[in-house]
């Protein structure tokens, strides 16, 4: 059985670990600690889905989204943020994000949106 890959990009270790624990039985979960780490690792990881925080320590998630979409326009990017606004969500969706969820997230909601991203 081939496992789909999920790249988790968040500068908070607790958030990364929570997501890893929730998804590890269904997917190969790879973690990036900030935007630069995600951009550098993305071509080698070739994830099916990226879970991306908007507020990273080194850059904004929209910048990471744009870089990722330049490398692979077909990868599904799901924003995970505590600071969602209508404008940010609209901008992200316009730039190719698949969906977004807000922190704190419901584990079932996270699992469902990742599954939808994989199916797409």
C-alpha cells in the first residue's frame, strides 16, 4: 500500500506534533519548522497535501504558498491558522489554496479536509 505524503509547515512544535499524531496512521507525515525549511524540502518530499500555517517565524504563509505552487501547481495546500480573515482566505484561495481550517482545529475536521485534498 502506498502512503500519501502530507507536509506539515508550522513554527509551533506542539501544533506539528498534534497533526503528526492525528495523521500518522493514514499518511506519511513530514514536518517543516518554517517557510524556508518547507520551500527547501518540498521538491524532495513531493507531498500530496501541504498543511500550512499562515504566520511563520521567517515569512508569511502566502509567500510559501506561492513558492510551492510555482514548483507544483497541482499540490493541494490547506491553510491552518489561528488568524484567519476573509481577505486572507480569499487571497489564499485565489493563489491556489485548496481550503483552510482554523486553530484550534477539530481533529475530525482536519482528517476530513486532508482526505478531501488527497482525493482531489
